[in-house]
C-alpha cells in the first residue's frame, strides 16, 4: 500500500508546519482543504515557515477529487464542520489521521467514517507560533500515531509511516496509542492551562517553581482519573512528559495561550472540561482543574461578549 495523495484540513500552526514538508515531497498531490475566503487567502498569500514562503494547492470540499490520506488539524470545536468538509473527498481506502488536542477526536471521526481506517494521532514537541500567514518553529516536532495497538503495525500504519519518513517528518508509532494520547492530554492539561492563566512562555514556566508546581498538580489529577478509566498512566508516562517540557523552546507559547492572546475561542472544554466530566462519573475530586477551568472560561467570556 502506498499513499500518493494527501490533504490537510486546518491551516493553523500545526497544519502549516506539516504542509510545508508534504508540499515539498508531493507537489500538487498535496493540498489544503478550505472553502470561500479562507481558500482565496491561502491561494493568494500562501504560507511562510521560518521565513520561507510556499504556495500549496488548495481544494474546496465540493471538488471532484479524493485523497489517500487526510490529516485533520483543526480545533476540537471545529471538528464537526471539518467532517462535513471532508466527506466528499474520502474514498473507501482513505486513511484519516487526526492531530487534535484531547482524547475524543478519534472516536468522533471513526463514528463519522465507519468504513475507513481512522488512526490515533498527536503532534508532540511542537512549539510553532503562527501570526497571520507566518509560522515560526524552533523545535523538531514529532507526529505520534497508530492504531490502538501496534504490536504488529497494520498496512495502513506502515503506509503512513513510509510517507512521513519520505517527507522527513519525525514520527513514532507506539504499541499502546491510547495511553500515548492520554499522556499528551496530561501534558496539555498541565502546561497549556497554566500558560493560559499566567501568560507565560515555556521558558518562564520552566524557570518559575510556583508555575511548575501548578502544572504538576493539574497533571497528577489526570493520572488519578486514568487509574479508574483503566488507562493507568504511570511513572514512565510522567517522565516522558517531563522530557518534553525540558526540550521546548524558551520563547515558545502553548496553543491555548495563543488563543487567549488573540481573543479566540479556546479548547478548554476538551482539556479540563473533559477531565471534570470523567472525574464526576467516577466520584473523583479534581479541584485544581476545576479552578483552571473556571479561570480560563471567565477569561474567554471577557472578550467574546
């Protein structure tokens, strides 16, 4: 199995970083999916990655074309709209790879595309910042992906891995991808939320013990909930999160902080919001995340009235 055509829906920082490499490899066999003014803007202005401009092909959701792989890199609250936009562009063997924050996107996409292979996926160690159509990235990001269990990789997973290797995109396939996704979610719940309330870059957080303590407490609550959900995050997962934090560029900002600074809707419901719901189902207290959730909701309401 060989992947010959790829599309990305979502031209934010993450989508833009991977679009650069895929466009370079595939040319017009790579495309962004966008409609209306967003499509016009991408076609007219292109994107910049670290100062280098490129003009990827852009297709609309009603065009007569399908893709072997569709990467979904929108915000969680945009997912249903993205599903509507890609329905016409999926053939029976299309593989779908979500790179969304949180733990729910894979299941939502699989429910919408029951006959397609929908992988677990996430982007790790990515510190890209997007302003307008200009993306700055200082770290070497990694896509972690796969089926739920990858003791033996499926044909689809191998095909995606070969493509990413050819595009020189760092990637990893873990045996237990559900636990891997939960580990990234734990990182987001700690780092993203604390950065959003403190307006702190990665460097400031890493050098401020009080903020690191808050990150730690928020993530410990995720570990507690993981035990009753049979995910069982342990010391190894905890250490992998610390390793990621240590590698992040000092000037980098989390996606949640970028959303708050730009007065955009946030994904807070898919961070602590989801955790609080799970905790209530199992009668577990998550007081730190309840405070973070309320604080960020209040901040968002202050600029979305």
